[in-house]
C-alpha cells in the first residue's frame, strides 16, 4: 500500500504527531491480576500492538476506582497501580517509541458487576440502576478521575481519554434521561458538569500542554433518553447537544474526540455493527461528520466501527465489493473530511499488526476479523479476552468455557 494514501499521512494531535491515521481502539480484555495490575497476557497484547505500528493506541478502560468495576480482572488506575503501569509503558516504549499512547479512564456506574463490586447510578435506568449517587459521592469520583489522570501522566502515558460512551458512568450523566433534579442533572449545563469539571481539574493538576486529553463519545445511544436524543423519553436523533458537548470539551482542552455510538449492554449492534446487518456501519460515518462539523480543524476526530469492512468479505448490498473494504472507506472518509483518523476495535484483537502489514505491502498476511464476536463472549463470561479465530489457545479456551457453561445449565435444570 502506498504511503501517499491518506491513511499513512502524519497528523498532529495537540503538540504530538501520529505517524499514521490508524488508531487501535480501547478493548477491555479482563486479564489483569487481582490487584488491577497488568499480567503477562496484558504485556503480550500491548507489545504486539506497539510492534504493529499504529499511529495511536488507546489502552483499554482502566477503572479509576476498585469498588465499582464492570470486569473481574480489570486494569485499575489508582496510585497503588502506578509502578506496574510505569513498567508496562516503559516496556512498550522499547518496542516502539513513535506510537502515541492514551489511557482510557472509566467508572462503570450502573454497569458495575454486583458479584464483585457496587452498582451505582445517576438515575436508575430500567433493568439496570444501583445505589443512587449523592452529590458528595460524585465529587469524590471526580477526584478519582483526576488522581488516575495523574497516575497515567506519571507512568509515562501521552494522555488520557475520559470515557463518555457505551453506557458507563460518564455517559449516564450526559444523557437527556438524566432529568433528576440535582447539581448534575436536568438542564444541559448540569448534565455536562461532571465531564467539564474533570477536564478543568486535570488541566489544573497536570498543567502540561504535551499531555493530551480527550473523550470517546456515543453520538447516539439508540434508546429513549440516551445520548444524542431529543429528550428524556424519546429515541429521536438530535445532535445539537452532542455538538455543544464536543465544543465544551474542546474549550476545556480536548485535542481529540473519538466518535462511537450505542451502549453495548442495550444496543450492541449499534456500537459494533454485525455481519447480519452491516449497514449500521454507515451510520457511524454520519456520526463522524456530526462531530467533525462541530469542532475546530485542529481538533482531531477519530472514527470508530471500521472493523465491519475488513477486506470486503462482509456482504453489503447495492455497492461494488471493492468499495466495501476498510482501506476504501478509511481513505475516502479521511479524504472527504468526515474524519481525521480511524480506529479499529475487534480487528485489533484479530491482528494488531495490520498497520505495518499494510504499509509494507503485506495486506495478504492480515488476519481479518470474521465478526464472530467470540471475543465478546469471553468478556461477558468474565474471562481473559483474545481472538479465538486466530489464537489456538483461546480457541481451546472457548470450547472449554462453553463446556463448563453447559454443565452449569444442566445442574440448574
């Protein structure tokens, strides 16, 4: 593949420079130790990702607290975890010192797993919910985000991503559904207070222009009152608040926004389009344009949901096969100005060395994601995650996991 294509042009993100326009998205893999520190499995994944040569790697969602987590073996970003994070990042820099490394910070909120943590919420969502947060507790959580950002900074990361997507706590504040009468709910300005205060506090605490801050955002969650809707009780799309939100983050120092959509626990196919209805992938192009149109040219917009295209193996109707590939749509959308970079999620698990293989003319060696979503099954079952299609150890683990689940179902019946 020619280096003259848009995908392989450099791009400035704040004061830093990414060597190409490919990002590896944050993919939780549930393989930390019991204290939230990286294990050998974590090292193996990220070392391979750095060798792969992506312009940017977004490290999976690290919890800012231990008491409310969605994953049993989730990475954690408290001061106690800083030495282990520092060692990991130092190792990755030795693999490749050009790739920009961002760490995603999160709090699981109502998506926390009650088997091993406390579920909390902004306003109970039917079927979810948890302990209703007080204003004092929210202020403590904001403190935790700032502390974790400082941990990431001191550990050597290039920046952080304050997670405002996919149904986790950040997005729970932002939704029109959050019409609760309190400091953090109701009017738009109140619902944005959580995110905006985190940005302002991080800027004050770290005070380093070379440290990037941004957010991954669900432009439309796809259910009544979700992000990107016209009100607390309708699913009708309305992008006015989303654009105002992005502009508010930009004013507070965001050098990039990662576009996403959906809430995987509710509208999974919207977040990661499925091969049975790949057309959902097209919606993300519109969402990318919505964000791009709202921001200054120098603020980088990173688009998601590109794994659906792969090498054109997924059947899209009413278009030529050669116009259904990752290479085609990534280059086209960058050229058309809808997006500045593109991010790969499931594809990064299948083959995180895609960038260097494309760059070196070895596209025929790429392990393309089959969209089987077995990786998601590992995550749901609270197991370490990897691609069972191309990793033989995880193929065996998948078979064994299903066998165990079958035995449990037999005992229940």
